[in-house]
C-alpha cells in the first residue's frame, strides 16, 4: 500500500542527519512560526537542523521560542573544493598564507612540475540530506536562499508543506492542505502523527502564534472549526496565548503608530466607499522613523476598520524611492487575478499573491500618477 504524505515525511526524516528548514517569510508570521515549531520538533527528535530566512527578522516575532537561531544565508552549506591533478607530479610540500585578502597556496612537487590546467575548482555537495520548505507556493518565493544556492534544492530530497491552493507541488513529498487555515495547523496534525508527546509548550506556542496571526485572533474568514479545535489542544499543551496576544495586538512600536496615523490622515474613498485607499510618502517614513515592513499590518488594520468597503489599497513610496502597493479584496466577486494582470501590464512587479491579497513593487514613477492609474484600473474592474 502506498504511504500517505505524512507517513512519507516520517520515513524520510528518520535517516536524515542534517535538515534545512526554509519558508517564504516576507511579512508572514505563519511562516516564521512554522519554521521555529519544526526546528524545535526536530531538536526533540535529535535531528540536527538549521533555519534560514530570506528577510530581516520580523521584530514583533522575536518573543517566539528559538527566535535567535534564525540565519539569513547559506554560506556554509557547501565546501569550495580545489583539486590538483597529481598524475604527472607528486606533492612534496604544501603550505599557504593570506595576503591582501587572498589565500595563496604553495605546492612544491617532488618531481616534475604542475601546470595551471592541473587545477580544478568546484563547489562541494550540499551538507543537507533533507530540505523542508514551509508555507511557500513556489521555490522562487524563497528569495536569496534559493536564488544564490539553487543547486542545493535539486541535490537534496525536498519536502513541501503548505496550505495555499495554488502551490506548485515542487517537492518529492507534497503535503498540501488548502482546507487548513495555516501551515501551523498542518504542522500540528503532522506532529501529532509523528510523535504527539513531543509537542512541548514552546512548540505549542509557535504553532498557536501562526494560527492566531492568520485568523487575526479568530476574527476573520480564515477561522474554521478545526482552527478552534487545534487552538484548544495547543493551549492544553502549554501554549502561551497571553504572550502571543500581547505581542501581536497590544504592543505596537511607536514608529508603527506614527505611520498608521499618517495613513489614516490621508484616507480616501470612492464610489460610495466601495474603494478605500491611502498614500504614504518618503517623508512619512522619515518623520515616523518607520520601514516598509509595517505596510502589511497597516493594510490589515485598515481592512478591520472598513467594514463596508469592497477593496482596499495602500500605496507607498519609501525612503529609497521604491514604490509598494498592497491590495486587499473584501468582496469575493472582484476578479483579483484580472486586476493583478492589468497592473503587471503597467510595470508593477508582483511580490506576493494570495487568495484575497496582492503585493506589488515598482522602482520608478510618480506617487500621484501611480495613484490615479491604480484607482482607474480598480474602477474598471468593479464595472466589469
């Protein structure tokens, strides 16, 4: 009988000696929570593992257990090998030194001589014998860890765990559950099937943080009966709900509050409040001492306070002159994919695209002109 994905994952983890954990972590608490939960779970299994993220650490998640172990690169994933052909001459002496930021290697032959073509350089095989990718639709969404080390992802067995229906099933093993509200929810079921005794309070806290972030504390449409049920089990396992709520919803940095205030001050509406949007300029970021990483949360807060709207967007120009567009669909009847394609035709590049949310960037333009073009495009979509 063929093994199901959970059984396959258990089978492939058992012999693994060193495991790499990665995810699409751009402003995604569920991804980071899932990574840390899996890291702790593998630790309890006695499996050596590393967690690599593509972006700077998300500061409001630094309360999570094991947050300090996160890495931002895969620099030590492979050795750099220098091979010398000694068919024609043997080595009598070998030494090296470092001068002017260069490693100089001196090889003295015992007889004969060496030629430049006797030397070959190559990258060694990946030290990882298993890669687990979480909450990621396509490998390209992993950013730098994938772009700079693509060969590693084709040398090692790949496990793909995700809740997004448009996942590209790029793994040797694919555990994809679009009915789950979050990847953290999927991991809870996976951990239960592998070894339920291992779900210690620290792991439970990470998983509950992922579920709370996606469901916005069980208040949005992603909240399902299963999410409530798993949350209850995680609380029984010792998850620290009070700490999660405190950091997610009761603690906002002053820089965020300043930027949020500026976004509210520029709030605009159109078509009887069906379209709601706001603009932020480089001066807003400078005066509030904030970063573009706050934009997703600002859009989320706008959505929670604009109950009669059908679509919301936030357009910002950061201090480097790059433009960021965040769009949230409220009305399910709006053709978000068509809107995405129309905006791509205007030179905007997609950074994230999920069921009700799209994030774009653009490196040139004018804030006012962009605003008008985006607004006209959205109005056209609403009339189709």
